[in-house]
C-alpha cells in the first residue's frame, strides 16, 4: 500500500461521535452536498451487537474485533477505489474509547484488551489518517433522546452509565487528537430539521477542507 496519503485518496473526512449522535445522518448529508463516497458503519448485520447489549462481559471482545476488522477493510478498500470519501465512525474510536471503556468497566479482560490493542496497532499502521475529523459532540440527555427516537430494538438495553462513560472518553480523546479536527455541537445544532443549522455545519467544514485543495 502506498505510504504517501496523497497517493491513496484526495480527500478523506471521518465522522466521530457517541452512540446516537448522528454520524450516519451527517454522512448522508455530506454525500448529498459534496458528492463524496460514503463508508458506512455496518451495524444492523453485526452478528454480535444484540448479544453484546444483553451480556456485555461475554461478547465484548468478539464485538470489538468484529468492528475493528470491518472498519479496517472498509476504509482500505474505499481509499484504493474512490477519490473522496466520508467515513461514518473511525477506527480510532474502537481502540481509544470503546475498548478501554469496556476494560475499565471490567467487561473486557486485561489479556483480551492487550490482544485487541496489539491487533489495532498493526492495522492502524496500515491505515491512512483522515484529512479532517468531525466530532459530533452531544450531552447524555441529547444522546438518550436521539437513541430513543431512532428505535433500534437492541439499543433498548443500553445503560445510561455506559453512554456517560463513553461521552467522557470521547471528549478527552478529541481534545488530545493531533490532526485537523472540527467539533459540531449537536445540542444546539439541528442538522435534520433546520436548513440554517445544516448550513452552519457546511460552512465550518468548508473552512477546514478548502485549504487542503490549495
């Protein structure tokens, strides 16, 4: 695989955010506005996710490895084939947020966690960095409301303490992220129902990506 990111893809934008924050919605809107190729997170056909929410300790390692290999294969293939892409959820979130959160909660054993991180470090060394990371930042009440609205049956058993701990890790990770990044305030911007709010988000993204084409 080429080492120079410019040899792989001209524009790679990644969307990050907690469960229910609107990653897929924003990805759809960016595809429509910019004509980029989407790389979606495949959730509904995940063979582990329903079991995971019922018994997190039993299925945590299986779920994390499944997400990691799927995200890696999707982004590598997309970068090889398409010119400009937008990714719904990043490979970083699995390793820096979800896996350590499960480990700290005692739901992922230390040996499984260390095995997972070793696999992540190998795959991440082969993965291009996003040209822009967009973080959908939302409070826990907003996330719970959005999760309830979309009505996925397997999400009915998500614990509020789980969402809360993830949110803290998302905020800390985004602050420490070293690449080009942009935070979108989901609490105060309704990109679904307000064209004005969506326009604000597009303007912010334009300001970040336009210099990359010069």
